[in-house]
């Protein structure tokens, strides 16, 4: 059984964001949701970042240019979204631009962070508020396994300790997140990309969301309005 294409997102949402740490499957899920909603897909395009592979190999040495590349890239993409008219289709993105600051604070020295903040302020970024954020969680073991399995060259240098810091940063950020309806998905033990039953169950949960913070697990689903 497959999910047919529809054009009704939750709350008639036009901007849905899928977020989560490296290897959790956000891009794959965003692709599938965009197809199900017959909408447009907006990808962060990490593979286009010429500094990323060196960053994963050497850490701080290229952290600042890698971070600024993403900032400029995402700013351009979201500016195009902001200017879209009210009749534009549903858009599903595999990133939230606010995550740039999370990674900047994690990866940059205090001096680099000051420079980054000055550039960010000069850009005067107007971030569109998503109608729904889907936050995918998974254990570090699951993430490491998926990263190894998908075999992307620039990810081979990712250190387990760094991945632990990333997952902790995401968890702390979304613990207080309240600017949009939020669905927190336990992605460690489900596979909504390769398993149609998992995807259909998750997809129906997404369509039912109106407001508040929601949690999705394979065996139990509940929400706090």
C-alpha cells in the first residue's frame, strides 16, 4: 500500500520543515513528504559546501568558512520562500535556518562566533516561521550505523564524540521550541523511508497535527496541546 498524492497538509500548512542530526534521515523523509503532498522540495544541499569535507576531517580549521557558506546558501533559499505568493504550493524543507546558529555556537571559537554574529546581523535575515516542524531523534549508535551504510564521502570523517554533541545540541534546542507546531519522532526504531507501513502511520500523524507539541513512537503516539 502506498500513500496517494494529496494537496492538503496539516492546517493547510504551506511550509513544513524536517530537522534532526546528521544521518537521521531528514532529507529522505522531506523528499517523501513533498511527493505525498505534491509540493516543492527545498534542500540544504550540503554536498555543495566545498569546506564541509575538510571540516569533518580537521574540525575547527575550516569551521568558519563552512558555516558561512551554509548561512549564505540558506538565506538565499529562504528569501525566495518568503517572497512566494499566497498561491504557492506546499514546500517541504530538510533544514531550519535557525540551526545555523546552533552549529556556529558548537563549532566556532569565540572570536569566530563574534564575526559570524556580525555577518548574520548585516544580512538582516527574515526567517519564515514554519507551519510545522518535524524533529527526528535517534540514538548515536543508530546515526553512526546509518552514516556508514549510506557511504557519503564527506561524512566519513565524522567523529562519534562530535555526533554526540550535535544530538545533545538538537535535544536542548527543541526542548524549549515553541514557535511552531512540533512533532518529535523517535526515528531509532522505525524506518519511514524503506518501510511503507511506518511511513503511512507517520504521515497520518503529520496530517492530524494542528497546534502544540506532539510525540511519535512506533508503539505509542500522544500529544500535548
